[in-house]
């Protein structure tokens, strides 16, 4: 949201205050084969393990600074299966199971070869790993399952909380073992953690935690049935949504009361909910159902989004503000085509459609979708096709059919995540197509579009980081910094938009942009230990003509 000045004189006063502030990264391994199956009633992904043969080359080197692929971490052993972006898109969290069994956090400001901020080894038999990140804080959770008898049989479920500045905080083990799924989630401010497991009695066990302790502050048990198709928490931490084979429910975490319960008809594993729970949706063969919370607090089914052809919904996401639903449909006649579509929720209008059809014998399906908070941009991950006709990583705008950018891998994309502002995209991949008996993979970080201010270097206390800025040629440039962002971005007329708190900001000269409009600057972060865990925000300014950078940076000072 933006805030506009009421009068011309108010604009001039703000501009005057702003100007015053300026003054002062080949072997044989165990791999995974995933098989997608679709028929007239269901769609599933099956998985089996097998010994494999030598790997193909790792993905290529990063593209240009501030655009496209920023860095890549690849390995011939592990497969990138799950990934999450935290702390305003500045940190990348993941955990590996097959052939690695470890948790790690990476800095978004690093460069290949990347060095983890922390790593923790996990039990070698761990499987079914999922991770989540606090969008606006450095808090991360992982959920893994380990065979109770050491190799096969029922599984024990573990949930761990980590922070960017402190590493592992605590681990919780659900009582009892299960053959069912489990997941952990964290609110965008990092202050609420929710974990759930389908137990051996087919009940959903929920646990709610605060970051300081692994002792649940609340727990509940709900009759579910043999299938847990989805388990989600709203980004604001207010509600939990889950779906069984026959119904979906919304639980209010303040009152511990179920606010909504609806029967499901032909729904699959694709479900999504907005940041405050005002909109949720689920999909199946040729449809997406949309539900919205009403002023009285109840939920109503408000729209059926019908899609023609032999299309099955593979993945869904709802923007944080509830304005946009993005759906990825698999064209299951031959499993070679996908259809990516966006729906504007207020008007119930489809704003874009992109159909991509490959060739060959390998299955091209949608593996992941993530949407920015305002619904204006999103990313889709695919398995890709054998003929390499369809790029497996695709960046989109809500109002344009063709992708903004595409990137192709030698293998398949398994997971994606996107920062709230849509500027950063994290990707987890397998080095070869998901249908093949090969291992290896990567964790990657991308910039969605060109950026005119970028930073390099892990922001540790007392370290030197490097800024690069682009703007008008031969212009004096200044680096603006403040301990906090503006509560709301402030339009400054022709100057651009100020994203920093104008009452606390300072600036330093970066020199001149030169004939190509580029300038670099080395900045020393505060050296006091008391600054660890605190924030710093940066934006650039060229002074001839006077123009703020469109990009800005918010970071946490690390130990």
C-alpha cells in the first residue's frame, strides 16, 4: 500500500525532510524416481528408490548480477526436494533426506560457491521432509519422519525450529508412530509454529508452539479419516486449514473453534488459503472451488472456476491479500502439457492463461506454484518434457499470458518459494527428470527482474559488504540507510518511492555512477555484538537527476 500527501505543501515539506536526511555456486548414488498417475477419479505422485548411474553436469553459472540466477548450490548426491525463503527473501532454508540428511540455511547475499550459515546433520533414515520459513523474520521450521525401527515400518515424526542468528532452537517429537503424513508451519512474523500429524488412529493431531519452547501451548485432536490431503496455516498465524478425502475445515487458533467445514467432491491434493484466511480454494478435475469469509465470520462458496479439456489441477496458491488465485493444471491425456492460469478473486475474471505442451515419453506436470503477496507476480515449477520444448521454471505476471522469464534445467523442478514482494525466488531441483533413476540436484536463488541496487556479502557483524547501483550516467550517488523500513512506502513525486523510515535514515556518498551508470561501494556493518539480530535497510539515490532506486534491501545482522 502507498500513502499520498494531501497537499502540495505537504509534499514539499516531506521532500525537504528527505533532502536534509540525505545530507548527513561424477559418481554413482542413490536416487529417486517419481511417477505421476492420473485417472478419472484421482491423481497421485508415487515414488520409488533405486541405485543409479553417473550424473550429468551441474546447472550453469549465475547470469548477470541483479537479474536471473543469483547463485546455485548443486551436488551429485542429494536431490533438492523442498525449499523456503525467509527474512524478507534474504535467507534460503532447506533440508535434505536421500543421500544427505541435513538441514541448512543459506544467505541470499552469498555468491557461488555458497557457504551455509549453519548445517545440522539429521538421522540417516529421515524421509518426507518439508520446510517452511517466516516471511518477515529469520525463523524456520522443518518436519521429518524417521522409521521407528530404524529401517522400515511406521514413522516417528520430528519438528525442529531454527533461527537465522541462533541456529537450532528446539525439536519436538510427536507421541506415537504413524504411516500418515506430517507438516510444520510458521507464521510470517515467526511468533507462532503449528505442526500436524495424521496418527495411526486416523485422527489429525495438531500442536501449537511459541518460538521459545518445544512444549505446546495448545494441542488438539480431530477426526479425519485415512487421507490428509492438505494442512496449511495462514501467514498471520490466525487459522489452520486442513482437508481429508471428504471434507475441508478451518480452525480459528484464537478460539480453537472450527469456523468452517465443507464436504469435498472430487478434490485432489491442491489447496490454498490467503494470509488472513479470508479466501481459500481447492481444485480437482476441470475445476477450482473458491470460498470467501463473510462479514459475519462465516464462509460461503462464492465461485466455481471451470476449466475445459482434460485438465486436472496439480497445484494452487492464493496471494496473501486474497486478490489472486493461481492454478496449475496438468493436461492428463498424455501428461505432456500444462496450463497456468490466474483468477482475479474480486471480479472472478481469468487474467492470464499460458499453455505449454512438450514432447517425448517423460511426464511434464506442474510441481509447484507460489504467488507474491499482492498477487501481481508468481512462479511455476514443472517437471519438464523429454524434448526440452517446455522450460521447467517460469516467471509470470498476473496480467500477461506469456512468461516474463523462463529457465530450463537438465532435470526437474521439485519445489519453489517466493518472497512476499515477489523479488526473490528460491528453487529446489533434481538433476535429471523426475521419471528417471538418477540422483543429484540443486538449490537455487533467482531475482525475478532487473534490480538497480544489489548487495553482495554475508551480513555478519563488523563485516564489509559491497553494493552495486545502476542509474543515470555520470551522476553523484548516495547510499541511504536506516534501522527500519517505512511503515508504508512513501511516494516522492519524480524522485520515486522511498522505502526507508525517513525519520531515522542517513546517507553516505558512493562516488559517481560513471559513463555506464554503474557505481560500487564497500560498506562496513556495525561491529558491536549488540547489533546482532538487528535490521538495516538500504536504498540508493542518484542526484543528477535526483532519482531513488526502485530496489531496496532489508537485512538482518548475523553473528
